[in-house]
C-alpha cells in the first residue's frame, strides 16, 4: 500500500476523528485534587469504549491502588512481528477564567484559522484521537503486536510509574510511541530527541520571631519578603542565565526555533525582552531554567503595616539531558542556603527530582519513524528537543531496556499554547500524524 493510499484512507477517517476530539474536549477531565471526579471517570469510560471499538476489544481500566485508572489493552499481530506500545493521556490541565480565554475552554470551537480550540484539544486529546485514527486505519488487521496505555493522571501526581514498576511485563516491547509531543511549526516534521528533567523545592526565609509594626521597626528590621526577593534574584545573572554553581548546560545541536515563533507562542507583552543567552533552542532544550512558580506570603487584601517575619517560594528548575537530577537539586539547594541576605534563616524542602531523557537515534525503530514522518509530511524531518519533562520515560526504559522510543504528536509548539489560554490544535496536523503512525507500523511489520 502506497503513501497516497494510506493518506486517502486516513482522510476518510478524519470526520470521525474530529468528532471524537470535539466530544472528548468537552469533558473537563481535570485529575488535580479538589476538582470533580465524575468528569474524569466519564472521560476514562468513554475513551475505553472508543479504544475497544477501534480494534482493541480487550482494553480495560487497569487496577491501581490510588487515583484515576490508566487504560491498558493488547492486540496480537503476526507471529514474530515487533511489539509496539502506544501512549497518550486522557487528563488535562485546569482552565481558570483568570487565564483569559477568548472562548469557553470546555466548548470545542473551530475558529477562522481552522484550528480547534479548547482545553486538552492539543494536550493530549489530539494525541489520543491520533491513536484512535491509527487503530481504525487497520480495520483489525494489525501488522504488529500493539499494546496501548492511556494515562489518567499525567498532568498531576501520576500513578502510572507505580503501575509500570508493578507490571513491567506489560510494557516489554520493541518500540514506545509517545503521542504527547508536536512539531515546532505545523506541517514541518520534527523528531523529538531530548527532554529536560525537572527538580523542585520550596524555600522559606525567616528574619523575625513575629510581625512588627513597619513604622516603629521598619528600616533596621529586615523584611522576610524582601529578603526572599533578593535571594530569588541571585538565581539568574544579569542576562537571565541560571547562575547556580554546579548546574549543567551546553549548546543544542539540531534544529532551532525562531525568535518570532517563540514570541508568537509565548505572547510576550510589547517591549519585554527574552532572557538568557544563546539560541532559542539552547535556552529551551539544552540549558537549565529556573522559575519561582508559587509564593506564600500575606496577600494584598489581608496586608497591613507590618514587617513580615517569613515568606516562602516554590522553585522549579528544568535540567538538561545527561545530568543527574539529585546532583542538580543538590546544587540548587546549596545555592539557596548560602545566598540569603542579612543573615536571614533559610529552610529548603526538596520536592522532586525527575530525570531528563535523551532518545537513542541509532536503531531501526527510530529510522522507520523518521522515514514515516518524511513520507507523511513530504519533507525531511529535523531533530528538536522539548523543554518539558516526562518522568515516565525513564520508568518505561527500566521496564524494557532494549526498547526504542519515538516522541511525536500533533501539538505544534508555535501555536498550540498547551497549559495556557486558547489552547488549540490543527486538524490537518492530526491527519498527518495518523498517516505517519500508520506508515510506521506498516514499515515495522515489513510492508515497505
């Protein structure tokens, strides 16, 4: 079967794929604590039914000791054919009004640019429906043994790593296909070859036993919030590069992202400059970054004329492939403990040390995927990284040490705005990714 034949067949499937995407995007499957559980369970049940109908009848909700269940299923291919694990997730980020959506995040909306808008339309319900379309394209006659795993808690405290560790035999395979990524720009194929890791901690700064009147004591008495601000400012140099001794970084070798594309996706305010040095790719994929992602102190509404005795911040640091997350976190903690001003007391609590990941690119599975991408998109595929983290990949690698990895999907970096307001996906990108996945499985099964 030629690429044209595959493309024609997938195009005929697209109305149903788009309908599935719109149905699933309308379900607010937020697995975060404090959000309603009913929509998440409804999403799990509906996703399960779609997978069963698409060609994996034994798919089921896996038994896990806590949290929302992943979906697991298997269908056998021809004797001796490779085994491929297909991954996506069915949970999504919250979509608070404060983000500034221009359409209802739970009403999938097709706008003039042809994209479909809604929370999860890209991350990762586009990847999920791309797998459904891939399964349907074979009409039950699969060229490989397929195992599918659809996670229910990827965006929060995942339970899938525990499940993999408890059942490694379910994940033994020749190739993992992780459909939770995307090209830099729509229509331009990219093989994702590196992901940063993520380490985090909370830091609390204390200067006083209790609050003090800011008129009576302000001046000589050090304010903990100001001390915390000064401490946080030491994490970067004047150019905006990470200034923590012992934290690693290097130039990126591969495709770059243009500043225009980055600015378009980030929606920087007029006049705001980018931070850091090097190419955009360097700063996103092969150099560390540090952000204060939360602050605990007195709110403006509750403030009064007092000098604050303590203040806390949560720090997230993205680390580059090839680094040891515990060592990188050690360096961050050491910096925080030794750079507070005015003799302020500092307490650091470690939270997470998630591994970065580098995709091996010298195996037959990766080669077949690259060929499939080039056939589906009609141009040479480049290699890029991702600034995000998927700690699960390290666990999957431990479960199946000889397996290869392919990281791709319909979530283009330039416009998808995952986790932000007006998240969206291009349906034509979903179509091309289904074609690529169908071709990949055919190539792996020996159909050249």
